[in-house]
């Protein structure tokens, strides 16, 4: 029977040869899952023997990783904003940089709920997560609001053109106990709700250029291209959403859109031409890279 340490050594060598940029981490996570323990236990018990079933499961996971499949899909799990989310190839794997969008949306909602407290009987504040995919943004947002006891004052409408992705989002909403604050809508972007516009629209839409996507043959090729391909300059889908904002965002509302680090100028131009008079601010992530466009209607007359 092989020990944890022996299996890890072999796996790290195979993964490094296959081109993984994090062979040790990959091996520790996958072996932990195969054995049914966490990564720290794997690291701490290098001399422990691994039973044949667990070793076989580990080898199967390793084969998939050697073929280039992302660890998150093999594990069926990815941590995002402090939550363990289910992921599989029906939806994009949530990225750490998208946590900023959740924090910004939480702040926009908290500001609105604090400055204009809602009296009993008022309908909840409407929030949209457009192109929700795994549901990462919506589920993390409601979970964050729940910690502040604000979740009962909002409803988050999670849309996706992919029914399969919406199924993943539903699984995550249910497993984190936030489905009661969410609605799921199979739709291309956002159907116009003229009667019920949103206070906050957030979206991590596809923004990778078709050319970059074709050139990148790494892990991205395992993810749905529907979630990544933003057309020739990456902004095709974002532009389509911009055109819908006048009928979907309240006059005191805001849209928060994730963009690529090299897309601030393109985004500012798109907003200026599609939404004349609207304000657009580009917000950086913790690494100082452009990450989110904050887009808001022109301030109503008579208000600062
Ligand atoms: N940040 C992702 C990547 O570069 C792209 C996500 C997206 O297109 N929305 O892998």
C-alpha cells in the first residue's frame, strides 16, 4: 500500500510534466478529496497508508488533471467569497477577482437600505445578477446581506441564457440557504421590466475577445465559451446589456459590470455612445487593475 507521501511525490512529478502551474497544490487537494480529508491533513500525515479504493480514485482524478481539466471541475467545488460552491462544466468557474463585484454590490445595497429605510409592506429592493452562471455573485451577495440581517429586504433575480447554468445556480442557492431571496430567470440578459426596474444590476458577462479565447488553449477550453466569448473586442455582450439599462435600472440605481483589466477605455467609450449622459467610473481591484465599471443614470434634476 502506498503512503500519502509516495502518492504525492509521484503525482507532483506527473502534474509538473503535464504543465500544471500548481502541481503540489493540485495533488494535495485531489488526494485530500480521494481520501476524504482536508488538504492540511494530507500535508500532516505523509506516512499514512492510503487504501486501494482511495488510491484508485486519486489516480482517476489525476488523469483528468493531467489532461488539463481545471481542479475545480474535478473536485466539483470552488471557494468563492468564503463559500464552497458547486461547480461543473455547465458554468464558468468563479474567479477570486469577481469577489470585488460582490463587495461593491453589497455596499450599494447597504447604502440604499440605510439612507432610505424601508417601511413594512414596501416591496423588497430589486437586484439583478445578469448571466449568473454558477450563481456565485448572487449567492455570495445574499449570504453577505444575511450576515448583516439585510437579506429580507432584497430579492435577487438571477438570469442566464443557459438553462443548464441556472440549474447549477439553483443548487448553490439551495445549498447555501438563500434560494428564498432569489428568483431564477432563463433569459438572454435582462427582459425589460418597465414596471419594476432594478436598484442594482450586477454582471460578470463574457468579455474575453474571440481572438484571445482561440489563442488560449489552457484550462479555459474546459469552460463554456458562452460564458467567456465577448466577440471581436470583448464587449459585444456588455454593449447589449448597456442598451437595456435605461429600461431596467431605476433613476437612483446603478449597474456594476466586471470588465477586463485592459478594457476601461473601450468601456467608457461604449457607455458614452450607448448611454449619453450616464456616469461611468472604473474601479480597480486590490491589485490596482481595472476590474469593475460602475454605471449610473444622470443625476435627476435638482439633486446633487
Ligand atoms: N476573468 C475571466 C478570465 O480571464 C474572464 C471572465 C469573463 O469573461 N467574464 O478567465
